C-alpha cells in the first residue's frame, strides 16, 4: 500500500520540489528545495479512524534525530508562535509564513489539489509546503482521482 500510494502521489504531483518545515526547541525552520526522495524517509503509513472510513494515509513524521540532521540545511523562520498568529492551525500558518516570506504574494488558504498545482510558486518553481506531522496524501483521494 505504501509503495502504491507514494508512487501514485509522486507521478501525479504538480510540484517540482518540497519545502519542509519543522519545530525544534520552539523554533520554526524550513528546508528549501527538497526532492520527493529527500522526504521519503520521513513517510509513515497510518490509518484514519474507523468512523472516518479507516483508509490508509501517509503522514510526514520526522523524528528529532532526523530533524537535528537537517539543521545545517535549514533556514530559521522564528518562534513557533508565528504559526498560529493569524490562522487556525500550524500547517496553514507554516504555509502562510513561507509564502509571504519567500514571495511577494499575500497568502490565502485554498483547496487546490496536489496534482493541479503546487502550494506556491517560488523563484519560478512549483513547491509543496509541508510541516512535520502533515498528511501528504491518503488512499481515498488517490483512489478517487487515479484508481
């Protein structure tokens, strides 16, 4: 299941690269320009609750030693309070901070699917912006659009 999901996601993703964020010691960091292969070691296969359908989902869950190893490549963005200063959840907050810091655009929440466009275009490159703990994709979405 994990192989099918990761290969289907990757084959259909509109993003050329991934910007991965994490919190370490209450500080928010971003690693820019990661490839899908760079992110794969952090993928964890999980399941939605039975009440929500019990489908498989892939989350990005890097552990502290893995995050520490990323620090030399990371850019410090600020205290973790920046993630919830103006939005309801940390994932949206992270996307907002990245978009507004690295583009001239004002961030607005949208629901554009991963296969239609990236979360942002930064320096002419379509990127997916993911915070540690985020869902990458799930079986329900992949089966709906890609069989």
